[in-house]
């Protein structure tokens, strides 16, 4: 399909662009890339804490979109949900391959203010480290994704529900259970370090 037909611009809906991309329209693909590049890069930086790694992950994710363009099914899910999942999963895979650090300074404060999401979010942003994200890897995937999107990407409940294809109440439940499970992991880790330090079994 020639790139000049039909006429499209940066205001064209994702679904229209995706239909054209399925027909190998590279102009539509470039528009979609420009639309999501910054958002996905920000997600990658927030999760990975490394700009070059985030850039690599985003490039791989957008290349995956192009390679799988023929498999897109209209109405199956929003494109934003699809591409966020691809990027987030790649970030998590990269985090898993890293060697966790042993820095636990103030990590117990990360979820100390569950009743105050704003304060909780601020502390989590201040404690972005390998240890915490390593613990998140132990959570069920849906809880982990909800926590990352809420605290690191700072998406709203509504936006997360769209990304994860669930209800807003479902997101709230995931966050509540995720915080509870993460607190237990932190408490367990702190107890183990205390025992090791004082020679107790």
C-alpha cells in the first residue's frame, strides 16, 4: 500500500494506524513510534534506572510491534495496552538477569505509609534500587506490574486498568495485595539480616 494513501497525520487514531501498518505502511509506523517513543522510554528509565538500557528496551519493543504487525487483531486490546506490556515485560526480564545489590538502607520505609499513597509513592521513587525490584520479581506478575505502573510510571488507576485490561477495582485490589506481599518480603529480608548479624538462627 503506498504511503501516500490514505492521508494520515499525528492525529490519526492508533487503530487506523495499526490497520495501515498491517499493510506495511511505514509512514503509519513512524507516526506510531513518534507517539509512544517518549512514554515508553520514560517507563524504561523508571523501571531500569538506566537511560541506555531503557533506549535499547524501547527499540526492541517497537521492533517487536513491527515484526508482529500481521498478528494484530482489531478490538482484541488497545495498542497502548499491548505495547506497554511488551516494554514492561522486557524491562522485567532485563532486571532478572541483573545481579541484585545488597543495599537495604531504609528499604522498610518503602511501604510504611500504605494509608497515604502520595507519601508511599514518594518513598518508593526515592528507593529505586536493585534490591526492591528484585523483591518485586517474587510477586505474582499482575501485582508486580500494577505496582511498577503506579509507583514508577505514576499512572492513574484508570490508566493502569487500561494497560492491564482489568477494572479499576481490580487494580486497587492488585495494589493492596502487592503492597501487603511486598511488606512481608521486606520484613522477612530484614529479619534474616538481623539474624545473620547477631548469629541467631
